[in-house]
């Protein structure tokens, strides 16, 4: 009996193949498995530091408003923390969707931070410092954000198509150009002498309604979230159900085959980068004119680079990006509370985020191991059935 069990493989291998072996659900099961492995590794790190991992993970949830804290300040509650986390989540969703669209077309948009900066600065100067009423200012902010980001993205795509300039190189170079150019104008014309950042925008142009009193509590209402979640489903529809999305994905898979099939490769490269840039522009206005209300000179938002990893964690799927963005934002938002309550350095949150992204980057290897394990179990089963048949023939 024991030999028969060994012939069929260990229980761990059988369970591993059973849970992760269904290729239909691997886009969900593999990232979840990678996240669980990363949390296990993070728990080991916390134990080495002499901290309780369960308490630390609970602190992340409490700091982000998913679990209640023991006590709150005046007019603050769990809802206050939750909406603050959603405010931080909004630009992350847009930025990650921007990366996903470019990846589907076989392009790597590493210039999301620069596109965010251009859109945020343009909207601040043209609308944020004006006296326009909210009914006019907010639609203009959205239009400027979309057009500004799309223009930069289209430029990168055109350089790729016209001169075969690698989009990574052009994106990085443009990031620096935009950063120093915007910093020059902020320092010479729009500087706040106290904060040494750009002047605060008007409340009518801000995409976050701050200190809104709802009953006995105060909270920040992120208006951009009303657009972020529908945008993820729209991008999903665009990529999977439209001719534009189909052509973009074909170009991403094989440009020569796409050209042979009659698809305009150059147009799709420019179009995909324009759409990616438009989404990055929405991330920029919800970041600089929502979560914040000013721009720090000579600083590119790290969110633009984090979105690359978040996109990969979500398997470049717009719906998966919603959940991966939520996970990373919860950890980032809850790190302050963890640091203050558990006496844990705030960098630990970045370490945990890095572990999650590191294990998630191993998704292809996990799929390979699952496939190899399935083949091994299949061979063992055939061998066991062959031995059984031979024994029956002897009898």
C-alpha cells in the first residue's frame, strides 16, 4: 500500500497540482499562491524582529480602514481611514491600467511618472489657479489630464514607429526632461515660499472633496474613484471585445505576423501608447489634484514606477489590477499605523511590498513547476497502472 502511494506521488505534489493545475483558473490561483508565499516570507522576517506577524498584518488593515482601530481622534472613524485609502488607491488604478494597455501591445511604458507630471502640472496651471466654478473646472481638469497624457504617450509611440527608438529609452529621457522643465516653472512662477512646493490649487478644481462632514465624522471623498473602477471594466472591454483591442494584442504578440495580416502596426503602436498615456494622465490629475493639491519640484511620483509591478501582480488583467492595486495600497497606507503601534520601521512595509512583487514575478516559474509536476504525476500513474496490469497477467 505504501509503495502504491509513493508510485502515485507525494500528497504535497498531488495537492499542488490539484490546486494550481487547472489552466483555466491559473490567472487567479497562481498570483494568490505567490502572495501567500510572500506573506509567509514577511511573517518570517517579522518573527526574526521579535514581532507578532498577525498583529502586524492586522495593523495594515487597521491603518487602511478595513479593520477598526482601538480609538480615534475627534470626528474620525474607520470610514475616514477607508476613504483616505480609496483616495490613495485611485491614481494607482489608473497608472497600472496605463502600463497594462502598453504591455498588451508589446510596449513597456516606463514613463508613467512623467506623463502624470505633465498632466498634473498643465491642469494645475490652466485650471487649478483659476477662479472657475467647480461645474466647469472639474470637467476641464479631466479633459486636460487625458489630452496631456495622451499627447506624451503618442509622442513616445511615434518615436518608436518612425525612428525605431526604444520606448523605454525615450520614456526615461522624457521623464527627466519633464521633471526639470516643470521644476523650473514651479520655482520661478508658481512656488509656495513656505512649503517650497507649487502653490495649492483651488478647492473647486480639486478631485478630492476634503473634510466633508457626514454626520458626526469628517472624511475625504475621492471623486476620481467614481471613474477608476468603471475605467477598468472599459479597458477590459476594449482589449477583449473590440477590433482595436484585438489588433493591439496581435501587434504585441507578433508585429511581422500582424503586418502580414494587413494590420497597420505603426498606427496601433501610436494608438496604444496614446491610450496608455491618457490613463497615466488620469493618474496624474487624481494624484496631484486629488490625493495631493500641489507638486514637489524635481520629484517624480514613485507611484508611476510602482504601477509597473502592480500591473504584473494583476497579470496585466484590468480586473486583476483592481485587486492588486488594493493590496499594495492597503500595505502602503497601513504602514504608518504599523510603525506607530508596533514600533516597526516604516521600511518594513516596503520590504513586504517588495516580497509580494518578487514572488509575483515568479508566476511564470510557478506555472512551469505546476506543468512539470502534472507531467510527473501522469507518468507515475501510467507506470503504476502498467505494474498493476502486469501483476494481473501473471495471476
